[in-house]
C-alpha cells in the first residue's frame, strides 16, 4: 500500500466485478477507505470480501439502482452512513446499448437512445450532485468518470452507447469549469478494449468462431492475438485502467483537471 490516499474515502460505482472492482482494489491499496457499489448484493459482497482480503483495508458495499433519482438517493444515503463522506467519486456504473449490441444506426429507437443516456450519463449526474456539496465543504474532491475509446473511433453500430460516452467527456469538462477554485477536480478516463465480464464473454465467442477449444490457460494469449490491435499488442487489463484512475485521484495530481486519459495502447 502506497498510503497516498490514507484518510480519503472513495466510492466506485459499478464495482461488483471486472473494471470497477479493479479500480476499487487499487484505491484501497493506496490507502483509501473504499465503498463498492452494484445492483446484486451477493456479487457485491463477494467483491468487497476480495478487496478487503487483498488490502486489509476498510471496505464497504452498498447496493442500489442509479437509473432513478430515488435509487441514487438511497445509495448516497447508505454510502454517507458507511463512510461519512465521499472524497473520491469514480463513476463507472453504466450499461451497454439499450438496443441489441450490434444494432445498426437506424435500428436503435429514440426510446432506446433515452434509456442508454439515462443509464450511462444521468446516473453519473445523480451521483455527482450527491457528492459535490460535501466536497465543497471540505475544499477537496476528485470526480472521475469512465468514458470510452469508442468516442474517438466510433463504429456505425451502437450509436446510442457511443454518443452517451461522448457526453460523459463533455459533462466532465463543463463540471471542471463549474467547480473552478473549489479544490475539486473533474476528469475522465477512456478505456480501449479491456478484459471484463462482458468483454470476455464476447471475446470467447469470437475465438470459438475461429475454432478455439476453450482452454482457459490460453485465453489471454489468444485474446491478444485476436484483438490486441494496438501499439502495445494486447487487450487491456482492469489494472491498466485502475492505474490511470489512481493517478487522477492522487492529491499530487491537483493540477490535472478537465482532461480525458485515453488508455487503449495507442489504438
């Protein structure tokens, strides 16, 4: 443990597995008191126990749905009861396209656009509104949103998802301006293709189409061979994204504000 975040509290939304859990683990390793969030308490409790066992730190878990005002308020109340405040908010919770994951542009209905925006953007806004007042009072805070590399190289499919991720970058920069001089910074991180529960399921399917026999020991190497189309030559790991988040959360990064860090191996 580096201890750079000792005395700080951190909420990582969408952290019952994969990328979010990896971020929570890293912040706990750096000394923060961490609260994990998800919608399934059983999965969430298991992730909490893994992070606590790995770091020996104080780790909490709060379940709730951030897609409604009432759900977000309940989560915020439980988090404040557990930790007393939120110094670092990592907005990772979100969702995929509300339509089919391979939906062509004109196949995604306006209603699906709204649903995707709500789960990916409005959910973050709800948590920001809950966290900022306390940060203002303390004169310090870190607001870190997870966007996506797809903003820079959008595909012709899942336009609702990619547009929502673009909105996250815009809201973050606007937020940084709105909070100028308060001691609170707002930044975003945009992962490229990174191992996670959903991503790995998709990669396994892609590999099976090419005759892969399902040997788990070969999965990472096969994934890199098939999907590692970047200058580094591999698919990202949750730790890669967690390092970027930890940098932005560090008190020594106070001059880093209103930026997006692209973590995609140069894709």
